[in-house]
């Protein structure tokens, strides 16, 4: 089993338990994820060679110059049919992240790029229509709190960015997309923001509740598959 890093923040046990049970029940009833139930996925490479500067962010995944294997999944948040607007998601799994773990980055369409609006999710009509953001912070190995984001530069390339809280976005990697995965393989991807390296992990009260919700959702889907 791949390591999973809990946020570590003190969360009200009752709220966390409710989140876990609620998402477990909803996933079991729906027979798939509560959010982002369907998507398309492609093999990719996560390339930091043009942007890496050792020690800049305090996270080896961003600071080390490397080209790593990855998988990218693009999905619709609620699963509404096109052309209806939906909260769109881009999820990137870096398969050979530092430490030999999978590192999953999950982002959704944000209201904008400026500090006050990049933490607000909004629906979009098309994947290229808006920037993407993790919305909630990550803590790096030096204690720095950052957000991760992205924009779709072309049909085959995504630019990943990072920003200090209140600071400007800075490019940290390019993700070049390759062959498409099958529909079954895309559906079976278990992407989770808490699959993370030790020096780049989600933190804060919202992420602590999300951690419980993700666990409950996975349990609910596992029950359906039995």
C-alpha cells in the first residue's frame, strides 16, 4: 500500500466521522465517486527541468529537475452532461515522485488567478475556459504554505504552477500528454490528494475533513464492488 499522509490538524471528531459516513453512503448509493464520477485519462510526463531551483519551494517534487512518469485525468465534478457547465477537474498522478511514492495533485476550475479568487471554485463550460487550483494549501518541507494550480496550454500540454499564499503564480512543471487510457482504466484510477510526498502535503482544517471524506468514499465504493 502506498503511504498516505494525513493532514495532522486537530479536527472535530464528530464532524470528521459525519463526513466519512456521509461520503461513504453516497458513494455506495451512486456506485462510484460522489464528485468527478466520470473522466478521461491519458499517460503523461511531469517535467520540471525548465523551472526547478533547488530549495526554492522546499519540496523535492518541485525543486529537483526531472522528467517523471504521470497520468492525467480530466473530469466533470457533478457529472452533468455537456454542454451544461460543471466544476471541472484536472488530476495529475506523478508515478515516480521522490521517495518512490505516487503523488496526486487534484485541482478544479477556480474563479480566477488573483489571490482573493483562486481559492474559489466555479463551474466552466470547457476545460480550457478557466485556470485550475487546489483551492486549499500544501505545506512544504521548510514549513512554507503554497497553493498548486494549472492552466491548459494546448490539447497536449498542461502548465503546473505554484504560489505562496498571497503571492503570484510561478510555473513549476510542464505536463505533456500521451496515449489515452481505456474507459475502464480511467474509471478505476483512485486519485487522492493525500497520496503525497512527505515534503508536499495538504494541511489545514478543510483538508482534514476532506481526508475523512475521501476515506469514506473509497470504503463506500469498495462495498459496492464486493
